[in-house]
């Protein structure tokens, strides 16, 4: 019995030796590419919740440089609009939806919010968010590259959801 256990341990050890030379690195950051919806410049990221959140469009387009912002992202407040399609599997009230545009260091430099409405199971609804609220700290000084987008549906458990994407927008003086 001890001999069998020793043999099994030797086999397991031998199978692990080849794998131990390569330690897993940090997860790769998504590179912008077309999403299934065909939006170029958008890398699909993590999502949670029962409502599917699909990115539809941005004005200005993803990849754009937005000039005339001044020294801070606050100079571009209200100049970015995005549309999303929400397709819930459940029915319930939405308290609000919030979109966040983050810099590479994960500072939420711009955000936009829309108010309350209802969602019905299986019925898609399109919403538009204007990014008009700004982080007031000095972390969002221009020139600034926005690299991440998160969109949150806040409501009852039947509809509350979140989706993230990688993207690129540049804000300059």
C-alpha cells in the first residue's frame, strides 16, 4: 500500500514539474475590437445581472480626440453621448442608470445618469446617456485618455445589471 502511494505521488509530482516553470501572468487587458454588435473600437468586458446591456453608439465616435476641454475633463462635460440597448429577462423598476468613463488608472472622470423607468421581460429598450458629471479632483487633467466604460442598471433584483467595455477617447486642451 505504501509502495502504491509513493508511486502515485511520484507520478503526480512528475506531471507538475513541467508546469511549474511558467507562472501565470496578470490577465491580459482587452484590446479594442469589433463587438458582436459590430461597433469598432470597443472591447467587450465583464457583465453581471439579468439585463443584457448592449453598447449601440457614441457621439463623438469611439477613438476620437475631443479638443477644447481646457485643463480638466470638466471642460468636456456634456460633450459625450452614448446609447445602450437594455434587454431584461425580468420585469421591474429601474431606479437609475449610470455610465462611467474611466481613465487608465480607473479614475471615473466622467459620468452620466438617467432617471427612473420600468423594464419588462424580453422587451428591449434604448437609452441615451450624456456624460455631464465630472470627477472634481486633479486626477482628470488633460490631456487625458479614457480607456474604460461601465454601465450600471440600478433597480430591483429582476433588472439590476452591469456591463464593462474597453475603449479609447482622448480629451485635450
